[in-house]
C-alpha cells in the first residue's frame, strides 16, 4: 500500500499518476482539492469551482486527519468522522503542505486573518464595504491579495506593509512595474517592518481588518514523528526525495526539503510529485530510481484580474533581465494556473479514468 498524506497539488498529482498502477490511499482532511494559488481570489469573495478528491480517486480516498506517524512500525493514526483508525503502509508519501506561520509575528494569531483555506473564506465573509484593510507581508501572497482586494472592493482602503518593498527580489524594472500597478489599484505601500499586532493597530498603522501574509511553515507531522526536519519543519529528503532515515518515506511539495532547497510553490510541488510517482513505479518494476531535477522558468504575480507580471528566471531560479507585464502578464499567469498547474491535475484525472 502506498499511502499519500495530503491532497494539495503535490499529493493529488502523485496519487493520480499512481492510481492505475499501484494500491494507493490518499488521506486528506477535506473532500475538496484546495487550489491554493487562487486563495487571494477566494478571500476577495470570488466563488471558484471545486474538484472533489473522492470523485477523482473513487475507492482510494479517505477523509481524515493524520494525527501521528509511527515510522518504526509503518503505522498511521488517523482521526475520521467515524472514529480513530490505525493504518499500515508499505510506502508513505508526505505531501501535507504548509500553513502561514503566525508565530513569527506576535499578535498575528489573535488579530489577523491569513490566506490559508478556512481563514481566507472567513475573510471574504467578513469584508466590510468600507474600511481600512492592512495586508502584512512583502512576498507573492501579500502582493496578490492586496491587488485583488483593492480592485474588487474599491470602497476599501488597502495598505500593504512589509520589511521590504514588494518585488524587492525581482529585476528592478519589473519591481517598479509591480509597485506602480499596486498604487494605480489604490494600494498604499509602506516599507515598514511590523513587530507586533494589537487590536486595530500594527506598529504605526491602524486597521479595521488585518491579514498576515508572512512566511510558511510545514505541517508538524514529520517533526513529531522524529524525522529529520529543517527550521521550517520540512522533512529532509535525499536526491530521490526519500527520507535518509526511512527510505520507504518520501517527501514532496511544501512538506519536503531536498538537498538543494526549493522555494515553497506550485512550481516545485508538481515536479516533485511527478518525480516521486515515477520512482515509486520504477521501484515496483525493479528499475533504477532517477534523482530529482528542478528547472525553473519564472515567477508570476496576479495584479487584480486584468494585469499581471511574469518575471523570467534561469533554471536555478536566479533572475533574468526579462519580464512580461500588463494584460499579457495576466494572460500568462492564468494559462500557467489553468493550463499547467490545475490543467495537469485535470488531465491526470481523465487519464486515470480510462
């Protein structure tokens, strides 16, 4: 039995690639696939179609919460709506993803929403018609949310505050375009490190509603199981994406850190899933394993629904002096999400059904 923990981009694609060739079980707390790359749209109130995991993997899906991994015994403890279950596995793929690390900022857990699934939906339900919205962060998540809120809710006064200017790690002309577009959308940008959040106030900035878009941290399951993890809680894996301690345990997506660390992104989750699925099949067939190789193409930002930005990068993820912007950037971003990311999952669903 190959058991996969987590039904995000990495876990679902891995399961779909394996389902016709191996005995598999995917475990996820929700019966729905969470398209995390669009949660800024969800937070702004857009209704998106949902892919059901139980429909995509009939008979190979279990809705439940894995509460512990016991690697020495190859056992899982799983909480389900029908009660606690203990499940054995032969091979285990940890694809349990990550969540916003609210512990990085004092007061964030008490006073901020995040762009994690349930919190993003609650944010959408509680958005006022008018008021001051503070988005804390300077990365992709914060930028996309600030732009989406400002464009779709023009009555809101949206402020983006972070230790760095948004786009600080992009080519300078691309970063300039990103910031000017946010300002055109009505976003006020503060280069301000927020040290603490209190009710209605974060540093010198007042707000009616705040969203923390700081860094991510991996699900704690691997660390609690005694597996070697890095400072973000990601399970350390070898060049084949296996745990050196337990070669029958594999790690993919945000939950894992290979020898050459990757950024947490859909762009890394999908290739990792493809690699592990291929190696698990090779192992079943007695064929040699292939090491994981990551080649990046770009970093893309949505800036509302009409504009976007694609920063082109070298295969090692270093910045190239090239970018696409405006309507073309928005079109490319949408093609990446619907054609490459979600499209690969939908194709795998169709292929698995034949």
